[in-house]
């Protein structure tokens, strides 16, 4: 399969602190690719480079074969990369459809005056959730009334609204219960079945082996190993991460 995203030799320092010492990543179209490693391994900095929050000191990022250099998240988004951070970035008191269309609201003309097209946004938001096989029906419900798994679905719908082809999910199951975690893993599987590429950052090895096709392990600011998850269980993956950190 061809690459949708590749990173070669990424380096990043903050003064005397070296966060990345030469990290690589190869992600193919439509796969779920996990990035794992201990705290301080460089995962967060690496994701910031891909999502446009930071720029690399050295190295190359290519999206769909085109070399790219993002100076802000909007440029990454324009290239088809959306990031869902751990806090989701949702407005709790706003409705589902308002969160999906936040910053890109639909308008129509009424008596020659532009007004928000609430009906169209509600219908499109329902359509995006339908792509995820969500059972949510009331698009006017405030996000603060939703479960953790349902909030993840709303955040994913916003990324789909932005026409993202690569969705980065940072610790999507952190602090969730068993049932909500399974809801999120189901969402990830649905994205993959719909052809969306997912980059998953997680400390939960059980979740990683449950949904990821491949995993790249980071240690000491470098990408040290990349494996298929076939045949891996959570204990085996944890062992790989530990041994990678000691070599």
C-alpha cells in the first residue's frame, strides 16, 4: 500500500533540551497506526510537528507524496490532517451541531440577509454521525449532556466536516470507563472501514492491539521500532516498549 504520510529524520530542540533526535514514520492509506512509548519519548513533540503546532528543526514531512511544512494547524488541516486532542476542544454548553460546525457555520439568505442555516447544519451533523453508526438523534442536545464516547464522536464529526483524511487521536480513551472505551474503539474501527487514516497515541496497550494495524515505538526522541500488531497482545507490546527504552 502507498503512503499517505511519511516523516523522515525529524529533529526538534527547545534551547538545550533535545525533544526529537531523528524520528521517522510511515503511514499507509486507511490504516490505524499507533505511536507508543514511555513519557518523554518524544511522541507529543512529534505529533505537534505533524499537526502544525510546531515546525521541525530538521527533517521532512510528506503528505500524499508532496513535501509539506506546516507553520500552523490550519495549514495541516488544509492538507487533510486533523488532530483531536485529549480535551477534545468542544464547547460543552453548545449543541452537537454547533460543535460540529464551529468556525465553519453554514449560511443562507433570508430576505437578502445572511443568516445561519440551522436546519442544514442539523441535517449534515446527523449525516456525519450516521457515518459513525452513532445512535445520537437530537442534534440540538448540549455536549455537556453526552457521555465520553459520544463526545469523541462529535469531535470526530468535526474532523470529518473539515474533510480530514488523516485524524490524529491523542489518548482518546484516557479516563473513560470500559463501556465508553469500547464505544471509542468502535468509532476508530468505523473510521478505518470508511477509508479514513487514524494515527493513535495511547498508553493503553490493550486498546492499541485491539484497533491498530501497526505500531511505531518511540524512545529517547527517536522512532526505534515499527511492527505489525498481528500476533501481538498487550503484554508483548509493553515488553517491546520496555526493551526499546533500555537499548
